[in-house]
C-alpha cells in the first residue's frame, strides 16, 4: 500500500501554519507569565513587610589613632608613591621587579582567584533571573489515543523562576560581589609583596657588593702589611712571631673576601629565581650599574591613618570579606521563610501515524509552588548562627588587620628615624677610624709602631666601615617596609587588577 507524499507547497503551508501557531503560543505564554508575576508581586511585597528578617550588624570601625606617634621623615613631605621605585634612579631594580611580578606564582594564584570569584559572582547573580531550558524528545510505540503505532516528537522551552521574596539570593549575590572585589585587591597585594621581596634582595646584593669591596680593600692592606713585615723580618728588624701574626692577618682578610663573595653569589641566584632571568645576563647588567644603595625617595605617608587604610589592599580585602559575611547572614536568614517558584512550558508536539503527521502546539503556566518551612530540627537556625559566627570572625580579623597596619607603619617610621639619627655619627666614626688607621700604617712603615697596634687600628676601621654600609642597608629596608605598610601606592578608587602600580606595569590579567 502506497501513501501519497505531500507536495512542496503543502509542506511549506504546513510549516508556515505551524510557525504561526508556535508564535501565538509563545505570546500567550509570555502574557500568562507576566500575569502570574504581577499577581504574586503583592504577596512578595507583603511578605517582605510583615516577616521580620534578621538585620545583619553594621561593620565595626577600625581602631586607628588620630595621628602617627612616630616622627614623619623629611618633615612630612609628600610625593607620589606610585612612582616609588623610579625615584631611586635604578632602572635595573625596576626591571627586576617587573620581571618577578610577571612570573611570580603568588600573583598567578591571585589572578586565578579573581577568575574564580568572578565566576561565583556571575553564578550568584544568575539565581535572580528566570532560567530557560530547551528540551527535545522523540519516541515510537503504541499510542492508546490513536489505537496504533505512532511516532512522536516534542520540542519545548521550559522556564523556571524562584522569586526572591526575602532577598536571600540578592544577599548571596552581594556576598559574591564583595569577595570578587576583595580578590582584585589581593591581586595587587600580591604584586606589592613581590616588589618588596625583590627590592629587599636587590638591596641585600648591593650591600653585599659594597661589603665585598671593603673586604677586598682590607685584604690588600693586610697583604701589603705582611709583605712589609716579611721584608723587615728578613732584615732582622722584626721577630718571626710578628711575621706569623702578619701572615695570619692576611689569611683572615682573604677568608673574609671569599666568604663575602659567596654571599653575593647566593643573592644573585635568589634574584635569578625570583625574576626568571639568565644568570650570565643578570651579572652583566649588575656590572654595568655601580654598586650603590641609592637614596630613599622623599616620601612620607599622611598623618591621618584613615588615608593609609584606604591605601592598603589587604585592609580593603578584609573589609570586603566582612561585608560578604554580613550579607551571608541575610541569605541564611531568608532560608527560614517561604519560597515561591514559578514554572512554565511552551512547545510543540509532532505525531505521525501511517505516514500522516500533525503538529500540536501547547503551553502551560505552572506549577506555581510555595514552600513553607515547618520543621527542620533547627537546621536553618543553625545556619544563621554559623553565618553570624563567621561574621564575628571576619570582624575580629578586620580589626586585627587594621591594628597590624598601624603597627607596621609605626615600626617603619621608627626605623627610618633611627637610621637617620645614627647616620651622621656613623660617618664621623668611620672617618675617624680610617684616619687613625692611616696614621698607624704610616708609623708602622717608618718603624714607629708595632704590628699589634696596626691590627687594632685596622680592626676598628674595618668594623666602622661595615657598620656604615649595614646602616645604609637598614635604611633602605625601612623604606621598603614603609612601602609595604602603605600598600604600595594602592588606592581604594582603583578598579580591578588594572592598577597603576609602583613599578613599570607588568602583564595585566583579564579577570
């Protein structure tokens, strides 16, 4: 038995008719959906009014003094912290910081956390919107309605929407937004930490090179004294014990040079690991730049701690975590009250029997479901209590972070003031001991002083020069600590990881 196939015009007309029916069904579905939403709007507004939701507490104020107790360096002169490292006039330091920030696993992890927080924020925001799913199915079997075998196919769009009556989903979204902003601040805090680590190691290397130069000069002086002592011993003007003392002193100077050179090599290898640079190329660049410690920039923070707290990304991140914990209290509290959800479907069903097919369009609104918690054994109340406990922990952490920020700034300022006060006396001591040594050396060469007096003068001069170099290293370390304590030039108005950093901008992540 043959079945006549429909012509192209017939199929086209059928498709057009089906499209018209689908459009009409979709329009009816949308009108019904809007009608239901309007019908339940008074319920949601009323529920928000007569059900007493738990109001999360306000964030605590950070404990900050009215002014810094330590004296401000340079009489409180302010400069642009964002140009911190360029002010030292050492392009190699800027290059090393930039390279280290690009390859640092710390900044890479912070960048990944930004992406995770951003995805969580999008997910939380999507819970406030209706969801749409496309469904398609096909089957063949005995159909009771037509009493024979039939082929059926269905295509539908299903909508579901949980109406946020009490703001639980909105609170979850706010918490995710706060954590996203905190992750952005953590990214910059990671860059500041890397910059401070590289700078400290770089200054340590420069300090080591200066100490190596002092050790080499001292070793040459000891070797010259040994040579003169050997000549005088051969001529019978010095005892053999004096020559032995001179040789021991010369060997001690050589040992100090070897030890200092090893310490410098260790610092170089540390910079190679941080910046992921070729060691030979780094040594060439270090040789091109004089081994000077530079001078700290003419910078001081504001006298008001509030401005400092705005500059620190870790404080900003702690504050955002506090706000997120506050929002989660409302989200947990909303779970104790009724939940309203609305569903709907619009689609088309195709059925074919004995070669003859037909399309049936359909749509539906519902079910509209209202879920009212009756008994859960205290689960939801426990969730609220847990959210409040997390908020209390976040508040404690926030206050502690603020106190730590004040402490770090105060300590850095004290250290700066101390190194500044000691610098002039250290210069006088170094100059005096050096002149004394030169006088004893001249007298020894003329046979007017013994070797023991010369070695005592040499020891005092060497120790004073080492102390002066170390003091300059301490001052640079204090400036790096202040840079770290002040947040690296970060301001709360900065958005995302696209900050103007304190060094040449590195590769900007795309969160």
